[in-house]
């Protein structure tokens, strides 16, 4: 059994930080966690930067960010 994946969301200006865990890196597990994190920020999110691999970048995440009008970039 592997552990959990830690998702760390940080606002680069205010340094506001939220943490979450995800059982697996897959659309079914990751998308609800990202949605929950976005909903917990106390201000409007303008950009989303993923500094990890392509497992964080999938059609559903990109569609969610587009729907919320959040700019998506990656390393």
C-alpha cells in the first residue's frame, strides 16, 4: 500500500496556503480535491500553476479552470 499524495496550494502574493491529500493521482480522486481547494480560498483565484508532471494536467482539470476563468500554466 502506498501513502497519500499531498496537494499544496499557495497564493504567491498573499502567501495564503491550503493543503489537502489525495488517495490516488487520477481524475476521479484529484478533481474533487482541486475543486475543494479552489472553493476554500478567501479570494478570487486568477491563475493556477502546476509545478509537477502531467498527472496534474488533464482534460477535466483544464475544463474546470477554464469554466472558472482561471489561467492555467505549468513548469
